[in-house]
C-alpha cells in the first residue's frame, strides 16, 4: 500500500487538451494554464513546479510536439522526483507510447493524464485524475505511465476505448500497475527497475501507415502507399493475424513490399490477446512472405515503435529483430 505524504519535488508539464479547455465560439479549446489546473485541483502534499510547454488539443499533437515533450522531460528529469504531463485524451496513448521509445531507460516516473470533461466544469473527472497522476509520480518506480479513472497503466499498453465515459482508457494485454483503493494507491505490480543510463533519441521516420484490413481491401493500395513514400506499414489484420490471399492477395503484396525493403508489421484488429501468424493458413501465408508479428502490442505502440525503429536507420531485418525485442514492457515475448 502506498500513501506517501512526505513532500516531494514534482513537475507538471501542461500541454493543453480537454482538461485545460474552455468554451469558445468554435467549441471547446484549450485555454487554462498549468497553474490554473493546479489551483482547481486543490491542495496537494507535494512541492510542485509548473511549466506550460504548449496549449493544444491533442488531435493537433504530432511528431514535432512529441520531440518537444521528450526533450523537456529529459532536460528536467534530474531536478524532480517525478513528472506529470497533462495531455488531451485523443492521442495520449500515442504520445505515451512514443515516449517509451524516445526516452528509453527513463530514470524517474513520468505520468500522463487528462480528462473527459474540462477541469472548470462541476463534477469533472479532471481533479481526481490529476491527484492520481501526482500520487503515481511520487510513488512508482521509473517508467512511462498513464493515469486515468483510478488506474495507472504502462504508457505503452494504454488504449483509449471510450469517447465520453470516465473510464476512457484500458491497459491492454497487461494488468494495471496500480489502482486506487480505500487504502490509497495500491501498487499491483511493483516494477523491477534496473538503473541504466537514460538516452534521449527523438529520431523517427513518420512516413509510415496504419491500415485496417477489411473484406474487399485492394492490395494495390499498399503498393500505392509505397510508391508515394511510405517506408513502413502496420496492418491490423483479422483475429490472430489472418490476411486475404485469394483474388485480392494481401499476403503476396506484403512479400513484394518487404523485398523492396519496406517492413510490414501484422497486428490484430482485436483489442485483446495476441497476433499469431503460425496458427492459420491465412496467417502463415503472410508469415512466409516476411510479415513481422506485432504479437500482443497495441496498435499505438506498434506504429510508434515502427516510426522510431525506422528513424534509427533500421532495415527490414533490423525491424524484425526490434519487434522481437521487449524494449520497455510494450510486448510479451514467449520463446
């Protein structure tokens, strides 16, 4: 059980999002500062410093913003015991996943949070989410986390699954790291962190695509992507990773792309459990053509991992090896 009341130095990085939004003629738009957020949360038993690094709806947070967030976390990581990042919910799982790769071996807890309702609205979920995030940043082992609706999960395992409900995020294929109980913040899975040097590496290749397979999908579209500068593709295939190979031969198209040096990663459209290309013929055909299995990774983690790997200059073989490596708890490797 964790209920730390000792004063710790924490940093709040504010980036905008619903949590900081106000009503405007054009709809909800970020308008509150980090100091505003902190005042509306109320008294917290920590020594908190606030820095506003951007003020954007998370739909507008892109790789350029990822780089800025990663650089800011890296810059201040030794000045504080933990960092909280307030962020819009729509792309927060993508940002948290990318931070997992840009800030490998991070040596303090970094906790992302946001809300479904602006903090200035009565009965908003924002104050509780902020309190949870600060408690997590003061209590957990180093790592990248996402805190929401009483649960703390690994950032690279988090997915937004609801558009309006307060329980908007779930930890997919890995249990929450901590949960709020009547005893406080209960750590379910103590992270066994090994001290290693944190390396900032924001080099990524954004010329990638995330494709959801559907009956009737024309594999020529994959070639069109490659011809227009796409360097890597994640395909959300059926079930365990099945792909069409009669009439519209997606598996063959994957092989052609891979032979051209374009890695293709096969994930599952199913939110839970893993892809396994070895089980069915429709998966084995893709595997024989060189498709790389995403195993039990989220699509958010798979596409950001692919971006980061390509940004390091990895070729198809390197990407295959990289996706068969657990960098920071984003994938389960069963050998």
